[in-house]
């Protein structure tokens, strides 16, 4: 399988998921709960990061210690992916950050790239792509292809709050190896390529609708 999907149904994740789905949730509370989901999903997704053994000196004596062996590269897909950036940086403060900006053409539903700022030294480092929603898969596949072209190792880790079956299928068809962490796999996409039941537009609900 090119896509291994892990559904993280922790009670705290589910509680925040209910809040971000609610149409009455204001932007500030939406951002807060999206970050809460991001923290829990990122913690789950990084359980397999390699560590290196060492020694640390405590106030009393020396103690065995484990540290992350290789700091990952975190890639939020703009603009909605910014909602997972702060929890990612809090959990992985030494990680490098790359930015991919992709807008959705509302008529064709196809991705339209506008930013490509990836670190030069991706190499053999773990890559974590963050974006609250996996709908059609177009933006994610474009991002993954850019990372593969930079030599990113596979499987890459992808973290989303919600995923549509159509998006998962599209990523599988791309042939890129991915481990996908999500809070839920929703029912379907509607005719406008929005996830149902979904939560609306994740970017708009974080930052307000653009003029």
C-alpha cells in the first residue's frame, strides 16, 4: 500500500473535532481546538522518530537519556496548514520548516501553487506534511511531488484533521508512500469538492474569508 492510514480517535481529539465542526464556533475557538487536535496527532505521528542514546547530568548524578536522532522537516500547506504549525514547533522546536502555498480554483477544484519555500537539506530527514483537510488530494499530491523531487525519503508522514475517501484514493494512485494520521475519515466530497459532513473551509474558519 502506498498509503497507511491511522485514525487517532483519542477522546480529546474527538472533543475538539466536535467543536471545529460546529458552525457556531467562532474563529478564535476554532483555531484553539484545531491546534489541540494538531498537538495530539503530531504526538501520535512522531512516536517512531529515531532516537540516539546518551547521558545527561542531573543535579544528583548521570542518567541515561534518549534524544531525537534527526530533526524532521515540517511542511504546512498554506494557508490552512498554519493551524498546525504552532503545535508542531512547540513539540519539535529544532525542526526546519518549509512552506508550500496552494490555492484552490473554485471553478475547476484544481490546485494553483503560489509559494514553494522548502529547506535545501531535506536529504534523509523525516518529513511531516501538515494540513487540516485532505479533500480531493490535489494540493497534498502536488506538495508530495515537490518533496520527492528534493530527495525526501518515503514514506512521508501526513497529518490532517479530516480526510475524504476520494482524497485518500487519489494519494494512493499517486504512487507516493505516505503514512496518514487523521482524526476521522468523513463520508464523501460534495459537488463543490468540500468534505461532507466536514467543517467548511478550514482557512476561512481560522483567519476569516478573504475579500
